[in-house]
C-alpha cells in the first residue's frame, strides 16, 4: 500500500490513524521480540502543548487542533528483567511539522532518548513544510553534528538510530528515504548496538489503514476534495 498524503484531511484523521498504527506496531513487535524483551504502548508527554500557537500557512483553522497535533503514543521496548527501557519506536506527530517550537522540542526529546543509550526508530510520513523544510531527522542529526540530506524526490524518511554512549560518543543511524505513493520497507529496531528486530512497517501500515473510515479514505485517496476544516473528532 502506498504512503498516503495525510495533509488532505483534518488533523484528527491523521491522529486517528497514528493511534491505530501504533497498536499494530506494538502487536507485531511482541510477535518478533526475543523472550527477554516486550513492547508496550506508552504515552509521550507533549513538550508544551497548552502554549502552542500555529503560524500562518499551516492549513489549520482551529486552535483546539494545536493540542491534538502534539498528543501521541509511542511503542517502548523493555527488558522483562527489571523493565528497563531498551528502544523506542516513534511516529512523528503532525504538530512537529507545523510549528518550529514544537519541532525543536520534539527533536530535543528524541536526542535525549538517544543520549541515554536507548535505540530509536523514527518514522516520518508527513510531507516537508516551510517550518521544517528538511524534516525532523535533520534536526535530530544536527544535534550530534551529523550531516543529513534527503533527495528532493524522496523527502520522507525512516531512520534507525543506535549507539552505546557507555563505550563511545559516536552515533550511527540507518536511513531509508521515501516519498508519497511509495511502499514502506521494513526497518531495524536495535535492541543493543548489534542485535535488532526488523519492524514490518508496510504490513502494519496496511493493517492500520483498514480501520480508516470510508468518508476519509475517499479524501485521502483523492476521490473526494481536500478537507481543511476541523473534522468531527475536533468539534463538539
């Protein structure tokens, strides 16, 4: 299934899909992880959701969407012995592509995870914006002094970050650039600097998309016109 353009629909539609995809990813990981690791869905605290105001040109017309755009869940992989955090799988939230302060805060959160020696698999399927023209991955890589450049024809990215700061200050990451209309490829989620499980991104994306309402599928798949106003999940 090709990556869809989620900016055609209101923010709440992407949020709905985001939640469904996280569930599918968590289920897949618990089938793939070794017996001494497990995956859980955990709430990721927004950096400053109550203060965020979107700038001009975001195509959003409701202040209540600002908080919704930052709310997100992530998949955390932990050890069965002591429940220590080993790895995090994170899908970039919409607000991180629409507001520079949110983008910087999100990138700092991701960098902090990496600096703790926790592996990170970061998925960004939202198109570039004027606010973040080079993507969230670039903001993260710049915090470690690493060069990062995506080709113009493939501006979306999935990156696997892995390090062991107990032994080295070096950060390694594996990048897969992609674009709207392409299929996702499986990517490694590292359990330590050597061992990884390959996450079935395409399979889980497809499973999550099956739950999207037909009303919004028609918009996303370009059968119906773009809808910029807030959808029913944002209106009382």
